[in-house]
C-alpha cells in the first residue's frame, strides 16, 4: 500500500474550494441576468400609444313629418242669398250622401254663428247651400263627423234626392270652422232593429230605455245608419201620440216621397198604442217612459240605427 505524501492533501482541498467558488459565482451571474431580463429598470418608461379618436360624422337633423291639417283655409266672402237653404223640405242634388253611415263621430255639434253658414260639398270648390243659424223646423244644430283645423264635416237635414227615382239617404256637407260654434255632446242613441233595443249611451254608461218597439215594414222600412235629432215637438193634433212629444230625426223614408199629404217623409220617435213589431211607416213607436226620456236629449244628438 502506498502512503499519501504529507503535502498532497492540502492542495486537493484548495482546488476543491476554488472550484466551488467558481460554480457559485457563475450561478449567481446567471440568476442576476435572468431577473434583470424579467424586471426592467424602473427608470425606463415604456411608451404607450394613445389611439387617435375616430371622428363620428354628424348626422343631419331629420326633417319633421308634416302634419296634415286637412283642407286649406277659405276666407272668401260669398253672397249666400242665391244659395238653397238646408231645411227639412230641401232637395239638393249637389249635397253628397253619407258614404260611411256607421262611421265614428267626434262628439261635437256645430251651429252657424251670425246669420248662417255657407255649405260646401267639396272644400276646394264653392258653396252649394246655406245653413241658417235658426229656422222654424230647426235642424241647424248638426253633429260633426269629421273635424279639421279649418273645416268640419257635418250631417244635414233635407235630401239629395226623392224616392223612388233617387236615394234619400242621409246628406252631409262641409262648413268652415270660422262660420260655426262648436259644443261637446257626450250622449248618443243606439237603436237595434233586430234586437228590438234602444240605448242612450254617454260617458257615464249605457241606459236601456226600450226592449221592444214598433218599426217600419218591409215596404216602408225604418232608415238605418247615423242620423240626428232635428227637433222635439208636442203636437196635440196628432192624437195617436196621447200628448207625448215627437222626437224628429234628420233621416227620411227610403221608399216614400211624402207622407200624409206632406212633401216630406220624416222619421221620428213617438208614442203609439200599437208599438211592437214591424208595423209602422218607418217611425219608431215607443212606450210613454221611453219617448219622454228621448225628449230630454238636445237637438243635434247623434242617433245610430242598425238592422
């Protein structure tokens, strides 16, 4: 066995120690380098690009939709002395007939101011008739079925034709808004010929005043559609009314040119002892309490009669 020389042992220890120191220094340099790459110096500022805002093009303001105010204003002064008066006896073929007999109403009535108002079949043309402010058999307070800024369309009394040669359907006309005074009416009457009922309808509700009545026969039917109360009168000479009032309507018989030696065939609510079924010449025959209730309604009140 060979013995170790006495100085050989210290050299090996020194070399080993130096090797360990070198390894530690190299490892430290690697670690420092890694963290230096991972954590940049705080004094270095990274530039952040600020996006340039995109300009939003301004949109033009929308053009307001024009509001249709109806026919243009007409301020022309007319000589109405030569125009035919609208009354219960008038027959004026220039007046249009109601083309929507079950259409809505406005809840307004119109009455001419001053002496009266010119009546137009077409607001773009001249007048064809004259509606007085007052007259003997009334019919001057009329329901408005269409309202515009400068015009109102109304139901009228009188006829555009006489049966059997022409239709006697409900007539209409246009009045200038400046020529009339308007008033609200929240009540109308609904008559059903098939159900045999009559109701007074208002904002407060519906009041049934009849569950049976007499009406026109097949040859002399009660006119249907919308019409209005022309006037209310008590006529003692008409014995069949037993002293109760007659409520006259704007509509006239669709089949009769006249009645009882008169040149008109007016439809009316009135009392009659025989008051059930299709038995009349077109009038609506009622019980006492029903006719007395209808007599309380004002002229111009809308009445709608349905089959």
